[in-house]
C-alpha cells in the first residue's frame, strides 16, 4: 500500500464504499483507479473521490454507502448471580485467560481499574483508528496500534500521553470496558463482571465528513461508519488468534438504517465472525423503543393509502428517514409541508431520484426509490431533509395492487436527531438497531434489577422478518460504572447491558475453553446456554418482543447443566 492509497483511506476528499466485489465486478470498472482494500473473500472497501461519488451516486446501490452508527446508552452482579459463580470454589470464575474486546470511543488506559496486581496493564493492545502516526494493522492502512509493552512503558512514564497518546474523549468506551472487565473497588461499591479478563480496545475513528454530510449528521455528535466497524471486528479476531485465547467482542453501538431484517453487509460479516470457535459477539439492542421514531402502517384497501404524520422539531434542520415496503409490494408517496404546500404523488420505478424544493419554505427533500434493494429485495424509499421546516409533515403512502400490504419507516437513532422529531402515531416494536438485528450475535436489552421492570427506552423486537431479537435482558439501569475522572457514576441503556453480558460470556469461556469443560464454544452455543438459564416470569409467554427469552442468570446456566446430566 503506497502513500497515495493511505491518504485516500483517511481523507475527507474521498468517500468509502463497501462492495461485494466478486459478485459485483462492474463497480470496479465504474471507478477505475480507485483504491480497493480486500476484507475477505466477499467484501472489500473502495475509496473514491467525493466528486466522482456525487456524479455516479444514482448508479450506486444503497447498501454500498456505509451506514452511520451512534452510541446506545443513556446492584447488578447480584441480579445476574455473577457473584455466586465468582465466589463459589467449584467455579471461581473471573474471566482469566479470556479476551474482551471493546469497539467504541477508546479507553482511559491510566485508570487503575485496568491494572493487574503488579501495576501492569490488562490491555493487550489499543488500535486507535484516529491516530495515523504509527503502525496500523496489516493491509488496513490507517490508525495506530499500541502494544501492551508500549502501554506499560507509558504507565511508568511521568507523561504517559507522550508514549501512548490514545485518549477516550467521550468516556463511553471506558465505561463499557470497566463494566465488563474492570477491577473490583469494594469501597465504591463497583465490581467488574470478569475482572481477570484481558482487553483489546479499538477506538473507532469518527465517520468521514462526506458520509456525515450525506445523512445530515450533526457535527458535534459521535458518529461512526460501517466499514470502520468491520475492520475493527476483524482486527480483534486476529488478536485473539495471535494470543490463542477465546474472545468476547462487545458492541454498544447502533444504527436505525437498513431494513431491520439483519441483512446488511455488517450483519453478514458479524454472522460469519460470530460463528468461529472461541468467539462470542454481544450487541446492544438500542434505546429507541419509547422515542417515537418508528412508524408501521398498513395500506387501507378502500383508499389505497396510509397517512403518516411526522413532527419535526425546531433544531432538526437536516436528517434522513427510510421507508421499507413489505415484500413484494410497491409503494410511493406524496408530501404535504407544514405550510400546506403539496407535492403530488411521486410514481414508483425501478430507480427514481427526485429533488423536491418548496416555494414558501427553504426545505429541500432528496428522494430515492429503489424498488429492489440489493440486500433484501424489498423496496426502499430514502428521504433526506435539508433545512427542514419545523411542524407537522404529512406523507400519504400509496400501495400499488393488492400485494402492497404494509410498510415501516425509521428515523435516525440516538443523538442524530433531537427528541422533538417523532411520528405522531409511532410503533414501539421493530426498533432493535443494527447490528442487533444480526442472526448470530447475542442481542441484549435492559431492565432494572431493583424493580424488575424493562427500561422504558429499550428497543423492542422482533426484527422485520420476525427473527427473535433481543434474546436476553440484562441489568442496565442506574448501573455504577467508571468515568473519565477515575470516579464512578450511574449509567442507563442497552450498551451497559451489553457490556455486562460480555463479562458473563467471558466467564462462560473461562469455564468452557480455558478450563476445558466445553472447548470451542461459539456465539450460538453460548447464546443457547444463556437462554436455557434465563429467568422467566410465570405470567409471561416466552420468547416475547420485550424480554426475548428472559433475564440473564449465569448460575442457573450451570444448575440446568447439572439437571440435564442427571445430578440433582
């Protein structure tokens, strides 16, 4: 890889595309001379000039534009009965011999929570994708890897940042790593789930400006892009092979883009990686259930349409939303602005691109129809607002023929828009974020162990294709976790629950692989163990769209094994 290729990879003058390059070779001809990075035998990343992307945009499939991802967060070890398997001399599980990987905002490696008893670091490596001054992973060409030896040298130094300048400016990654693998601090009432596990940390770089601009993501919001997450997962897997240890990969990230059916390129990649022996992938469900950002509508056969009302807040000048039609129907829309300006129905076609301007308002709406989206085969209508007027927008969604039965619309997640933009008649279900819709990874929702209630904002299942997500509920309300000033604070959200579950999965790997009781477990086998051991209420039917298969209970996993083996 030469210097020009490296510059294209990190430059905001180049945009990234994720391509299935063997199944779609003509795209290489379309962008002849572009820099290409092969991920595996299916996927590759293409880096092309921004001007060329804008020129060829109508020929690019939606799935090839990286989706954007945000953070999913807002007396817990006892609730999951982690203490009982840590303190029971029969088990004495603490995560020893297991790696936990956090792919997030980085880590405060100077926090004593991440020190071993001799003062050395528990971190095997940090790949900081935002720093480009040192060695990067082979063939990837961006970011800098800091080894365990360099981190230890930094900790012995009077100025650690001169040696390892990787900083978690946000604190989310430090919080996640602390919950999963931080040292116990009894005086503060803090306990990491798997304190003897070691860590691999990826600090994701912020999404490139062209991607943020395309989806109108605010500049001050943490935003990552899909291809950087793919590279991060691949890197973590390579580290686990290097050290020959089982690994739990934890993602407290989410995106409301895509069909919510688990069929994005990132979903496919994670399914493949999570199926490897001694690998488990844990994903947060998201916190979108109570924010009014999902609409489900059916087409009234008598009038052939359904009316959607969207309230746009004053501060949300730019954002996107996606309409996905139920297969095999065909759908189209018209638009009524808050001032009463009407845009007649835009007919469907194989590919339709329209730029809609208004006479009495400054709003511009970019509309793209893809009748057969490449990953799902379903129809996508992508609607992007620029200078959106505040107030009630109305869309009539029309169905063509008797096969057009219904549709879903999703607004952006997290802080990508304010809570003042929402559907007037929302639907709380089918709000699991990607990659939580992936088939193989374990998707975790949040409950409050004090009152055993589901967290009010937890995203609900199932996927759009009725795959059971989430699978489990774990503690994540008023959860004590580390902050950037080496103190502790209370956190809420499904990323908290994902980190907690990642620690539990590390305990499972210690029992199974490290101690030899069940070597070679993968994500699916750990998932089945945890589902069998989950606590279920007698008044509920399981699985269900709120709780999945029940509440995480690791001790019950082992009790069920004993009963299955005939020991009572």
